[in-house]
């Protein structure tokens, strides 16, 4: 089929490339001329596994790039809208980019085309889209509108697209239903998986993708509910982690036990410094705004957000309890991205924590395998130093902080770590190690939801102080004057 994908961000670019991979003719559109020129030269603007290889395979063949919505729409059977839906000041999704694209699409509509909303949007956006297309001159009967939410995680977006848990199609008429079914046929019949050069399947991937067909409103709601539920799972686990720590239990053991109940499942049960990224924080807020519009106070989501912010403070408290005062202390920070396998630093818990530490007067030297470039653009991080690799970051540091779950941070040479650090202190916000791995090499190990682990000769150095001193939390909730004093 012929497909136009409007917006070449994370979702648009991955979707366009994967549509080409499963056999469609695709035009990927963006109004950013520099980005289109870059893509045409074969450069990939985001860090995403398998994307460079797939772009190479299809660029100039089944996958073309353009700045013109009209050109792409004229040539397409289906038009996917993949533009940003950022949060507005009230927490609601700002749909002005979707509306602007709708008016451009409207003027190019001829014949029966399917306009598909793929960006994460509040329920009923499809109805607004339909209305906007008509008001902007699209002839009645020249289009139908559908919802096809994406469930792509950054870092594994290509395999998430090609081996989905499910494909959700929200269609209110026959044309959109049959068009979307046809588009995804190579995945739902499994014919794509028979080909020779396909992208390797993740473990336990089904050989035929499951498709769920609903009406448009249900599909829109599925996306918001799924992201809010996952965010809730993380906040729940982080709260249990804090309790586990308090009572001397081990959150990894607790989660292994809880997650082995098939009704709960083992995934998204990793305790840490809270969720971040461009999706969960924004979608939880936007879903709450949807509930408000229905006259319902979704207080559960307020708690999810509160716990998430609190988790950054829990980590900062650990740093203070390990190091006493922070002014002038040298800290090595491993990780800047909001999670591993991505260069995305939007709403990154690592960045929020570093900002708070800098505001308290600590000196931070950071390393991330992919996100240093994007971090340099953040002006609030004045004074942050960047290291060439993980070991360079920790040389002479008073403590090592692990902030992002990159695989390479889970396999550090711990003997080398112990030798390079000034004090033998590791504070791990992602629970990447067993406690005894650290103590065996003489390191004191603080993690989330597990008690502090220390080698025998350093047990006293790792003890929690008896009375808790409440110190200002820079960068997160600064008491007045704290930042200027820092
Ligand atoms: C998320 C969803 O997982 C995708 O299904 C969805 O399509 C996407 O949002 C979206 O709406 O576009 P993403 O934001 O890329 O994907 O990242 P996740 O892998 O979900 O991680 C989100 C955050 O939660 C990260 O900061 C991660 O470190 C944290 N996390 C995740 C935990 O703290 N614990 C866990 O067990 C899992």
C-alpha cells in the first residue's frame, strides 16, 4: 500500500521505516528542512537499534522523504499523523500540531483515504480530527479517520513495531478497518517473519502478531490507560522498595516473588529512581485531564506522580547519607538518558538528580554512551563535566552514582572501580548489581529497596545516621534562596 507518515520524530521515523520494511511504499514528511536533508543523506537523527540498517535498506527505494504534506497525501492510501502532542500548562495534551497537520491534509484530500492518528492523544481526538478535516475543506466522503496507537519503547522501537504484543486498530467504518488490516497483514499473517533478511525476533516473540479491532474511542483510551498503568506499576514498586528497605527485605527478591504470579507478570517491576521520558510523565497528566473532563478525580494518578517525584528525593537522601555534606564533593554520574539504549534526555530522572546535586554545590562528572550531545544543550546543567568513558568519570571521585540502566554499566570491572574511586562508595539508582558483588571487592553499595551492603571493615562507615537531618533538595523543590546559596 502507499503510506504517508507526517512527522519524522521517534514514532514517525520508526513507523515509516518499518512500514517500508514490511513492504509498503512510504513517504516520510517533516517540516524541518534540516532533518529531511539529513535523512536523505542517510544520517539518523536518533539513537535506535536497527534503525540505521533499515533506513539504508529502504531509503531512496520504498522509503522517500519530503517536506510537503500535500505531495505525500496525494500519493497515499493511508496517512499516519505522528506529530508531537506535548503537555500544555494545564497538563492536557496540546493538540495544536495535530490540528495544523489536519488542515494541511484537508486541502490535499481527494478520493477515499484513511487518516490515522498514531501519536498519543486524548480520547475523542478522532472526532475532532474528522471535524477539523471537514471545516478545512475536505469533501465529505473523501476520507475516513482511525486510531492506531503506537506502543513503541525508545531503544527497542524497531522490534516493538515488527514483533508487537498487539496491534490496536480503532476504526468506526469499513474503509479504515480494512485498510489498516491490510497494512499490518505481513505481521498478522506472519508472512514477514518467513522472509530471509528480517530483523531478529526478541525472545518469545509470537510468529503472528495479534490485532485488536475496536472503535476509535476505545483505541484512544487503550493507549492512555496502558501508559498510566505501567507508570502506576513503577510507582507501586518504588513504594514497596522503600518499605522493603525500611524492614530489611530485598526488593529484587520481593519482585521476583510478586512478578511470578501470572496475573501480575515480571515486567516493569524494577525499582529505581522513578520513570521519565517523553511519554509516561506527559501521558499520566493528560489522562488525568481526560478524567477531569468527565467530572472524575483520578486521584490515583496524582499519587503515581507524587511517588515518582519522591523517588528522586529518596535517591538524593542516600547520596547525603553516604557522603554527609555535598558541597565540593566530586561525584561520578553514570547515565544521563532517561533510560538505557536511548539518547533521549527528556524528563530524565538522571538529569533531575544531577541538577539537584549541582545546586547543592557538588561537582559532577558524567558519562553516558549516547546522551552527552543532547545533555550539552540543557542550560541548567552549567558546571557539569563530561567524561570520555565510565572509568574516566569515576577517577578520583568521592562516590560513583549509577543513574541509567545501560547494559555497559551493569558489567563494570569492579576491582578497577574500587581502585579508581577516592572513597569506596557506589550508589546505584537502578539496582544493576548483587550486593555481594560490590562488597567482595571492598565497595560500600547503596541501592534501591535493599539495605546498604558494606565490607566488614567498613560496616561502621556505612551505617545510617541515627537522627535524620533535613537538607534542601536542589533542583527538585528548592526552598527559597537555596539555589542562589549553592
Ligand atoms: C513507553 C511505553 O513503554 C511504550 O509502550 C509507549 O509506546 C511509549 O512510552 C509511548 O507512549 O510512546 P518509553 O517512554 O520509551 O516507552 O520507555 P519505557 O521503557 O516504558 O520506560 C519509561 C521509564 O520507566 C524509564 O525512565 C525507565 O527507566 C522507567 N522504568 C521502566 C522503571 O523505572 N522501571 C521499570 O521496571 C521499567
